[in-house]
């Protein structure tokens, strides 16, 4: 379940929604449907970054829906797994924005270790069916988590990628944080994502607020 530092964000309706979402995912698995990521990894993003440690939030839609891809961190896949098209476009933007070479893997854990919360608006998905768990209760939960990050984090940068993420902008205190919005890096909308320059904007804003820029390169 949620780490204690994040669990405090949930009010009674959100806790009920969490229970419904988990029950739905468990029932689908019991019916023989593959659900990603594995339950043990579902809250990995929250386990790696406490609310008070958040420097950047990258908000996506839902986990990857292919076998072995989803690892509980938005846009990230384990080492040894082919980099998905959405993440490949993120890497293209990193190269254009910061001049970084393309990483040889898709594991974004090094970003999380620096305070990047890699969160999706839905925390589970069924095999081959994007957004299949978008209406089972997750959004009530993640809305509370986003608001909690806004309330508890020091000056941070929120990158909202795609319509699901951009709809969460009202949950963020734009007076304290930098809110950056763009299309999703999916190939279907990448032409409106590429050129967003979110990474350099984040570094400049963090530096202006007394925080060190992040190391975006991935070894």
C-alpha cells in the first residue's frame, strides 16, 4: 500500500476509491487478465520520493501495457527492456534541449533518486489496453497525491504531459511551483511535445529558487 508519508494525503473518499481500484485490479488478475505493473511495484514512485523531497513531478497517463515494461515509475522501463516510443521521444527532447546523448536503457530510477516523482494518473492497466483502468478509482487517489505534493514540497516543477495530466493543473499551487504543460510524448502527439524545452526550464527555475539543477543524463 501507500507509504505513510503519502497515505496521509488521502481523505475518506480517496481511501474508498483506493480500495475499489485495488479490488478491481485483483479481480481482473483472478479472471486471468494480466495487469501491469505487478502489485509489488504499483507504488514504487511514491516509495522512492517523499512529499518533502519532491523537486520535479513528471505526470503521465497510465503504465505501459506490454509485458515486462511497467515498473511503477511513469515512462520508465527496466534495463534490458526495449525503450518504448514515448520514452524515445522524451530522450529526443532531452537531446535537443540539453544536448544529452541517448541513454542505452529506459530505467529512470536515477531521476527518482534526485527527487523526480514519476507519477501516472492511473496506477494500473490491463495487457494491451491503454487507459483500461482510468475510471476504476485511481484518479481520485492520484488527485489527492498531486495536491499533497503541491502542499508539502518546496518550490518544485510540475511537468504535465498529455490531456490526462494537464487536467490536474488546478490541483497545483502555481504561486509556489512552476507548472509546465505539453502534449504527451506518444508518437500520436509527439510533434506537439518535441520542442517543449521543459528540462532546461526546470533547471533554470530550480536554480532561481536556490536548488541545484538535476542530473538528467542516465548512465
